[in-house]
RNA sequence: GGCCCCGUGGUGUAGCGGUUAGCACGCUGGCCUUUCACGCCGGUAGCGCGAGUUCGAUUCUCGUCGGGGCUACCA
């Protein structure tokens, strides 16, 4: 289906502010966003905060922050469901007047007992004028409520098995299944895209729409996400929240790509899909029906691809932001360095890291005194290691400031290894340890160039005298 | 327990009655190589099970088993 043939979808992402935005929630947000932006429609945000006990401003801010980081924008200001309570109550009044809803003071135990007596049939209450009664919606005793789901097809629920659901608490405030229906209608939502955990709530909402005489939106229930152990995804599964993904050094575009693939696949099975391609090709109708397991290994691989392919300037900005959030000292050191030096350092490390959090430890030695890895020194700075360093020091001293480039350094060191009859590896590892402090670094010749003649030589000199 | 959803290698998926069941990650053998990575080449492994429909089922139907969700005066 081409872009022009898509009908604009007006969707909503409706998180409840009871915790950080989960990977599952992020995927729901992404699918909604792809539906909206890919169809020329709109995505609105509604914070489901009617449960005052469990909602907090801090959590709302955290969720919005996560969405911004993911670069999933929305239309208009976020709507507070709680702030719409007057609208909910007005709708409840209408239903009460029409006899479609009634006061009932049954307790949970009484409802349970009623169901036991009536062989599992949906609870039907008795109207009361007593104080402290909740308001229930009258559900038909016969017929079937059909959810016409874009992903699952027609899902049928027998009305007689559905309870007369409570739509308002004794204090008059509306409950979730009622508020959602009223809000989706009044916010003119055309398509509800949400997790499968809401599938069995849908007939209840459909009943509310019917009572209100309003045409319901279309529904698409996407499968849930599970952890590596097959259980429902939770904080126990590592980087389960967007915040953790961010801290781990993933790129938002990579996360979008990965999440899009978790439950959806293009007909040609492409793996690397830019957001533009996602926008063009994503179709809610092609989302799968079975739950998926979050696999960080694949996310890492995808992220590595994006890391390697990103522009140096963007790479630099991303790293700077990442350091700023996790390692202020490193961020300050990095920011204080010469711009050209920063770029040079990033250029030689770019294809080695899969996540941002791996970058700094690979290039920190280019921005200050290296952290000495004693095990590494002990391993390579043996007798001939020291000799190697000494030879290198004199060989490289011969190169002038302007000749201290990878292109000039490499032949010098290769010739040195040959002359001294030592394997290149046995010459280079001691040098690597001497200048970087450890056994792992970007390419040595490039590293020396970026470090510069003066510092390189002084570290070699220091290594020669401080070897264990 | 009741209602509902789901079931292709370890993971994510393609498939839409006839395919040597494709792709990607992972794992693994090798190559490359100054370390670690990257990259390249090769390999490993799958239609949960049982009936039925059909000339023929991974594809359709039923059952079964397994996994999951909901079952609040939470969202």
C-alpha cells in the first residue's frame, strides 16, 4: 500500500504513570507513531492517571522524556485523563438518566458469591439508593460483543458472561474502562493500538460505546513482549526500560529499528530499516499475533551497524551527550579537548564499538593519562618488551612532528621488527600497553598519530623506566 | 477455575495447499589481522503433538499439549 493510499490514522498512546516506560510500552508508542506519521495522521498522548494513588508527576516526566529520547513526537499537549473527570461524570449522568447504568452496593465478595450461584454468568446487580454505592453499566444478557481486531480478526465475547461492570466508584469518579471509551470518542481517536493485555477489556469498552450510542474506533492489539526466560518482561530482565537502554549506550534510531522488527516483518524480510523506510513500509495489519522475546544481542548488533554508519559529527554529539549523563568527569575532559583531536579519536574508534558506553574506555588514553592495566603490563613488559619499547623510542624519535602520522609510523615499526627479528605482534603489544595502558586499543599506528609525537614518546620513555 | 489470545531453528521473522522451508541475530569452523572488534567465507539447528479435509498440508478444520493475558469501586 503506498503512502497516498493510506488513510490518515488518528491514534493515541495512553501510558499509565505508574512506572518507567518499558520496552513493551516503547514499542506500543512506536507502532502508534508509525501509524500516525506514516499515514499523515496524528498521535495524541493521554496520561491515564485516574488512579491518584499510583500516579506521580515524576513518572509522567520520565515517560515524556523517554519518548523524546526515542524521538517519537506527539500532537498537542499531553492530556490528563484525571483532568477530564467532569466529562466522564457527565457521560455517567446521561447513562443514569437513561437507565443504562445504576447504583449498586455489592461488595467484591457478594459479586463472587452471586457468580458462584449463577454458574459463572456475568454479575447482574440490584439498583439501590443506599449511600456508598458504585455505578454499574447494564450489560445485555444475550448476544455477543465482537471485537473486530486488525491483527487478530474477529474475537467474540458472550454478553451473558460479562459482568455489569463498575464504571464509577462510590465517590463518583470514573473507572478505566469507562474513561477510556469516553476519551477515545471525544478525542476522536480512529484507531486504538495497544498491548494484547487489553484485549479482554475491549468488549467492556465496546459495551460503553454502545450504551453511549457512539461509534467505536478500530482496534489493533499487539502481542506482549517477554524476557529471555519466556516470562512477561520486567525489571528483572536487564535493560528493560527505555532509561536503561539509553544508559547502556544505544542509539534511538537503532532502538526504533529493533523494536519495529519485534513483532513485525517486512515482506522482503529486510533487517536494517531506517526510520524513513519504517514510516513508508510499516503496516499495523502485518504485525504478528504471537508474543516475542526481547533479545539484547540483536539490538547490540543493529546498534553497532548504526554506530559505524553514523556521521562523525552526529557520533560526537551522541557520545558527548552519553558521557554527560553517565560520567561527568569524562564529559568535561572530552569537551575540553581540541575539536580536531576529538574527531580524530572518534574516527579511529568508530567501527570498534557496538554501544556508546564502550567508546570512552577505548579512547580515554588519548585525552589524559591512561589507566594502567597491571596484568597487561606484567604480560607484555617482560625483558624483550622493554627492549622493544627502547628500540621504538629511538626509532620514532627520528620522525619529526609533521611526520608523526600513521602512514609514516607504520613502515618504521615494521622495518624495526624485521631488523630486530621480532614478530610484529611482540613489538606492537608492548608499545600499545606503554601508550594506552592496556592490551586493547584502536589501531596502534593511528593511535600514536592521534596521541601526538610528544606524548607518545614520553609515555614510551616512562614505560621503559617504570616497567615492573 | 472461567473467558480470551498465541504456537516456524536458541531468538526475531518470511511463507499465505505443492519450496532443497528463505532471511537476520546468536552459536560454531575458517580467513583477514598489530590487540579487541569489524568484515568475508562455510556450518549448526525449525514448522509442539494427534486426527480430519485434500491427490498433496508448515499453510485449512477439530482436538490435545504448551505458553501468555484478563478475571478490582487498578490502569
